[in-house]
């Protein structure tokens, strides 16, 4: 399918989703049963107010939104784009679960600033193919408007590495023993009533050990937010991603009974 025809189809699909509009008596606003797009999310983000019963949404309106989702300011700009620009727009539209338009623009801007260059349409297309199209490890920070891509975003990449994902050593510092004990006391105040000599089992790595053996970490100053706090983590951090909520108390009396038998 030609790129222009592809985007025309997407606009028609968006219009079809709009036509599922109904008034939700319980919530007291208009809602949708869409098949292709999160139309409520699109309207909210694009500042489109559909609360009037006579609100109209045409194919032209749908084309305008699709053009913006593909990286253009308006439909007319999309129609006049070059072949490489249209191919890139098509790829971006189909891979919004990996990187959305704004993330892509910022990504390119960083490359151009760092190298003091202006990328051509062909170079941008080549970068996208090499970095994002050929690999499945990327996931956008934003939920795509397309329902099929939302599912892909929530699916772990083919080269997913849990240890790499949870390795927090680049942004966290491990606390010393006195700081760890202070952090434990704070968690005890908040309902995590573990005694230091109690045996716990980490649900992530399966190891059992005394609670006093846990580690405590603190986010580095440059990354700290207003509500950050010292965390209690598994004794096997950073190899294990278990935190205090993953530590379960072990009934040692049952262990002794089994050993006695």
C-alpha cells in the first residue's frame, strides 16, 4: 500500500472509532467503543472538546490528527512530503510503542546538537532503521494511541534482560550499616514489622536469610525527588531486584519439624 493511502486508511479508521460515540449516563459524558485508537486520549491531548451533543468530527478532522501523529503539522504537509519523509512517517506510526513522535524529535535534536549538523531526510530514515526498526529492545515512555501498539508496548522486548533492567547501581548508592538500620526503623514504623533476627525469603531469587542481612539503597542526589526515601532491598542486590515487599517471613518451626523428621 502506498504511504498516502496508508494514512488515508488510518484517518478512516479514526473516523470509524468516532462513530461509536455514545452518551454514558452513569459517567455523564460521551464515551466510545473504539477498535483502532484511544480516541478519548487523543481528544484530551489535542484539546478537542466533544461534550456538546452536536459535536461534529469529520474525515478532514481525522486526517489532520493522523498527520500530526505521523510527525507533520497538517494533512497538506503530509501529502507534499518526499518519499523518504513519508517512509519514515509510516515507520514511526507503526512503531510508536518503541518511540513516539516527540521522543523521536528530541532524539534527533540531540544528535544534531552534539555533532553540529543538520540531518537530511534520508539520514533520519537510516538512523531510525538502524536504531529502532532492527531492534526490539526499545519501549516508549508514552502509551501509543493505537490499541494494537499499546499491547506491543506492554510486551517485554525479545531481548529483554531482567537483570539489566533492574540494575539500579547507576542511580543508587548502597548505604552503610548504620544508615541501613535507620532505614529499617523507618520501614518498621510504616508497617513492615520484621525483627532483625527473623528469617525471610526473597520471592525474586528464592534465597532465605536473616532480615538483618538485607541491603539498603538511596537514590543519588542528582536524581532525587521530593518523595524519595531509602529503600530496603534483597541481600543479593543488584543481581536480585527484590525489595522489602518481596520478602516473606519464614515459619522456622515448620523448617525445624521437617529437619527433625
